[in-house]
C-alpha cells in the first residue's frame, strides 16, 4: 500500500519541524546564557591599574593570559604611577590591584590619612635605558653610543636633539631619569651633564604623558626617550644600556644611588633618593573584587605564568618578594609567599 502526502500536509510538517528546531535553539541559547551569566557572577571584572611602562606587556600578554586561564575579566589602565596614586587617594579610581613602578607611589597611599592601602610587595627590579628611534637624524651617532664610541650624554645634548621623558611629579620614571642624570654628574666627573641633557626638571620641551611617550618615539616625533629596559624590549625598540652605577638597576650600587635625589613638589615636599628600581604590587582597601585581586597577584607572582611572561620582556624578578607596610594585612591566600 502506498501512502501519498498532500502538499498541504507537507507544509504543515515543515512548519512543525521549524517550530521544534526554534524551540530547541532557544533552549540552547538560554542554557548557554545561564552558564555565561553564572561565570560573570562567580568571577567578574578585575580592574588593574599599572605603571604605563607595562602597557604593552599587560594589554597584549599578561592581561589576556590571566583572563583566559582564570575566567576573570581583565580590565587594565596604565598611567604614571604617581598619578595613579593621586587618583586613588582622591577617590577618582578604585582599582582592585595597583602595580607600581617603584615603591614610593604605594607608600604614599600607606602613609595617607586615612590610609587606603596597608601593604606593598616588591616583586621585580628594572633599570633605566635610553630608547631611540631609527627615524632619528642622529641615528648613526646613537648607534655609535651603543657600541661605546661616543658618550650618550654628548649626543643627547647636541643642538636639535629631541629627548622625551615623563613628568617627575606624576611618574617615577620621570624622577628616576633626573636622578640618573645627577648620578652621571658624579660618575663621569662632569657637573654639567644633567643640565645639558635635561635642562630644568620639568622642561616642557621634553615632558610627555607616560602612556603616550613610547608612541611619540615610535612616530619619530622625538629622537630618544628615557625608558625602562623591559618596555624597550616589549616594544622592540632600539636602546642603549647605561653603566650600572647610574641605571638604578643594580643593588651593588645602592649606596652610590643615594648620592642623588629629587624633591617632589607637594605639601610635604618629599625628597626621593636614588635607589634600585623595584616594581611593587598591592590590593587597595577599596577593591571591589578581592578574590579576583588575589587571583591576579598570584598570577603575577607565579613562576610559570606572570613571571615567565614578564621576565621574557626584560623585567628581573626577585628571588623572594619583599613586603613593606603592615604584613598582617596581606591576604593569607596569596600563594608562594612567606610572611
């Protein structure tokens, strides 16, 4: 017996099939949305503020890697570390984690009344270098500096040379460059080097925001900039290493570094003395996602994760993190840490 299906029945069958498929797809979407929604509720965003020299590393490597491996949503913002400290103190930003170039910006928050931070952890060291542009008219001379044929300060002080650096009132790299130049006066026995290369401490011809300084160099607007070794490596920049006596990157010369200083113009006129450059991290009291903040700090300290990423970019991790401030306030579940 042969059954024939009318065209009308075919249409009805197709409509029913479409309805069933639509319902199945709707259930699938709802189920998937519920899972994603649950992840957001369980993990959420982790807001990281960090010294601007880390922008390339954090935004292109560390941040995405942290997000992929932990399920937290990484949100990053890079600025001068002193500027970040000011923004936190004044309530304009409430990051879950603050990664600072140097310790002074975080110590400022620890000493603030009322204090918004209880502790800091030094986890890596850095050094000052001179990064330069292949587009520079002085490129050949800068290449000779790199091979030791010409002193770096003679090229930077040449007429028409455009040098960039950050504001010493907003960024540690800014005052570290001033300290490096003052140490050069002593090391090279030439009291004119600092003034010839930098001019006034806040020379408007040289000052650029921390978050744009590298872009200014890469676009050829300046011939060279003050930089940290890790940012030069992370951005593939040409750079000149400086003697350890002046690059603020060698603990063997800690006492010599103290011979130079910079006074930050503020209410208390705090004087910053030369010291090895340590990158440090803290979790402000105002953190909205404490679990996420702890997860990020653990990721940053992990030998197979954050350390692996940052050391490849030229940042030197300490054998053991150094805690300053109120040790009892450091979350107990920050791993690999002896308090």
